[in-house]
């Protein structure tokens, strides 16, 4: 029989300082959580929630048109001003553009994200991830200015159209009321294209993440039960990936609602919410109206999310 | 009886891996047919070939005489119960079960009525409005079964459907599945790595190994006349003797197997027996029986299983002591070389 014995570990070894600290934390999970969350939570409360509350309060302050000064007298005048035709046009124009951009981004992003998740393997997968992210590494301003060159009368897009024999189509597009303009650079269509280009990655990534979470065997189960590709898409893939589309559209929607650079550089005249805020708080100094304009996207997104929730967009989460 | 599923020289290769390697088999209509094998043996791939989730690299698969290779899953008259159930998380149980009927355009009231019937069949009548996530594993399993049966398939494919259930529930579901199959009279193709499960439920079992079929036979035949060492070892426990060991012990050229329960301490057997001296290495108490691990000829470890009630006295209980084993000559199962 065996006679050799293993060295025996003492039941309670002497603890060092760090080990005792570790034990103290182990026994007080609350303290551990507090240490972990304290700083970020403080930051979040002060910088995010705090500034949002200030913004909301500002929107009820009074702006004196003559003295150009802000007083803390509470009023609804700023919100009434939003409903004036000139201001309401700004809201409506921005809203339409944000909706169109979100819709186009979703339509473009879905097949691409689907390919990335279901088909791309190995280097192809890596390539697509980098290709989606890459434009986000370049300066936003540079990209927007680059588009003015691409869309200009003698730019690449026109050149391509002429060579495809579609010059006439382009001319006709430019005469349409909601799309057209003197040239692509000064048209709604051009602005829409640039917005969609800039925000597309913000749609692709959440949609891709949502699709990644749809188990492949659900698609097999669907086709096993008789569904063709379109039916599986409609009844399984889309409902399950829809939270991703909603998440992506919040990005594309709110980023478009708040942008003030693209509307300045590309497209016809006419202010966007972002440019309105920029003008109001900058040159005019009407902080309360700027704040009221800023509240608009917040409210719209809140309504949108409530609607999406009611429609069951988050049921699969 | 007609043939439900027929494989003719079917292969499925992934690059250099032969997941399914030149398999031919026939599954009769109304049969409970199991595909048994370790993981990676090709049994699940074979099932997926019938379902249409995989296409064969070569060969022909016929389902009720119709060539299935090239047909997508939605155009095949088979339905599948998935290993991890694959229930749609965004639908309630009733809509899950009614999914196939919905795709066929059956009106809502009608399809819900039929789905209710199916849920009654699997004893889940009260659960229609629940989400799959609110059900236990066993209940999800039944929903998956009901969903696959709603379309009244002529062949039901089951991919290790009981693998995630605990032992008691698994045994209960085995009984229910078997009686359901008898009641409905449709062909079941059942994939499992659990030989006990395959043996207890099936009319016939195909034993898979490395992409090939080792033997297709009824459970009794598999157990009593295993064709190969692999089958002998995989279906039930077996002591396989081959090469010089077979020659030394029994004077045979051919390898053979002896079931552990056919081995006895030498004193208990008379007549035409083979005797082997050995050394007791270990005793494992298993309740009704005990398993004795005995080293013979200084190299081979042989398992002997004895019932506990009357043999605890007779067997030497000291580990490390000498013991002579014996078995009847007719207990030796000859195996293909």
C-alpha cells in the first residue's frame, strides 16, 4: 500500500494586506458595487441627466426680444413659437429628412448585415466589419466636403450618369418638387444621399448585432414547417431583428435631427432643427427657443419608442 | 409496406471531412427507426440530409419514392423536432404550433383549433397563451413535438430531442414518444447517442461510426449478434478480445466479445467454459448490480457484472486479490475482423 503522503495545507493560512482587503470586499457586496459604480454613476447623473434637466428648464425661460436678455420667468412662449409656420416648417423638414434617411439606411443595412452574419466567414467577415467602420474613422467635415465635389455639376456622379446615358433622368429628377434643386449639390436628393452615407454604419452595426442573436435553427425550423425564404424573413427574421432596426433608427433619426453641418453645406436653403439651434444660441442668443427646439427631437424619439414598444418591437428581447 | 426513406450511396463531405460516407439504408413506413452513434459519427448529418438542411455531396435520397436531393426543406413532407427545440421566442405556444398551418393560409380560427388539438395530444392544453420562455424544458420539448406534428408529416425527424432533459423526464418522454408513434402510425426517425434510449424505443437501429453504418438491426439482434467490435462495445457494455488475446484465451483467429453479465467467478460455472486468471482492480457498487474490474493476463481489464443479492458473499471483496473469471463458450459473440 502507499505510504507517501501529500503535504497538508493549513486550514486557515495567514492573510496578507491585499488578501484581507479582498475578503472585506467579498463580505460586503454592496461596498464592492458602490466602488465600481460610484464614479460613472455620478458622472452620468451630473453630466447627462443634469444637463438634460437644465435644458428642459431653459426651454421655459423668457427671452426678451428688445433687451436680448434671458430672464428666469417661466413661460410657454417658446413652445408656442415652435408652432409658428416658419418654425414648424423647420421641424417638419427635419422630421421628413430624418424619416427618409432612417428608412433608406434600414433598407440598405439589412441585406448587408444579413450577409455579414449568415454568409461572410474568415477574412471576408473581418473585411466587412472594417469596411463598415472605416468611414467612421475619417473626419466628418472632410467627408461632407468630399461629397460636394462628388455631387457637383462636373463631378463624378454627373459624369457617371452622362456615360450611362441617364443624363435625362437626372435632369428630370432635379425638377421634382421634394427632391430637386439646381444641381445635386443643392438638392434635397443630394442632402439625403449624404445623410444616408454618413449615418449608415450606425444602422448596420445594431442590425448586425440583432441578427447575430437570431439562432440559425429558428430559420431551419421555419423552412422545415413549410416557409419559403420570404415567409421566413417576414415571420421570423424581421420580428426578431426589429429591435436592432429600432436601435439603429434611433441613431440615424436623432443624428439627422440634430445635425447642422450637412444642411449648411449640401442641399437647398432652409434651416434644420440643428441649424436653428445653432443660430438661436449663437448669433441671436435666444437660449430658451434653442432649448425648445432641442426638446423636439427628445420628444419625437420618446414617442417613437413608445410606439415601437406598443407594436411589439421589443417583445423578442 | 412501402419504403419511407431510402439512402442510396449517400455521401456528405465538408472539404476533407467525410461526415457521411457512402451510406445506403431503407426506412420502412410506420417504423420507429433510430440512428445511434457517438458525436461526429454522421447520424445528425444523415437526419439533416432527410430534412433538407444539408445537401448530399453524392448519392440519392428518396422520400416515399420521390428524389429529395436538391429540394429545399419547405418542399419536403417531413417535419423535424430540433435538439434545442427551436421554438419561436416572439410567438406564444399556440402560434408556434399553428405556424405551419398559418404558412399554408389556414384561417386563424381553424388553425388555432387544430393547434389546440395538438397541444391536447401532448398534454399541454392549458399552455397555449404562454411564451416558450415561460415553459420548462420538458414542456418546450412537447411544444416542439406538437408543432412538428401539426402538419401531419408522413415522416417525423427527431434530433436528440430528449438530450437536454433530466433522467426521470427522459424516461417518461421515451414511453410517451413510443406510444404516440404507435397511435399515429407515422414513421419516426430518431437520432440519439444514448444506446439505452435507442434500444428501448426502436423497431430497428442503425449504428453509425465515422460517417459509416456499422450495422442496421432490431435491438435484440444488435445486442446478441453485434456485427463489429464497435457495435458490441457501443450497444451495451462489452469486453472485446482481439488479436493474440483471442488466440490465447479461446484459440480463435477472429475477435470476439463477452458481455459483462455473462462473466462469472470460475467456481460458479461448469461445462464448456473459458477460464482466465486475473487480479481484482476495483468494485463499483451500482445498486442492483456491482461491476468488478479485473485485470487478466497482466494487460487487459475485463468488466464483470454480478447481481448484488446473492453474489456479494461468493465474490472476493478484497481489491488486489487474485480471482479466476469464467464464461460459457456460447457467450462469446464472434465479431467481424
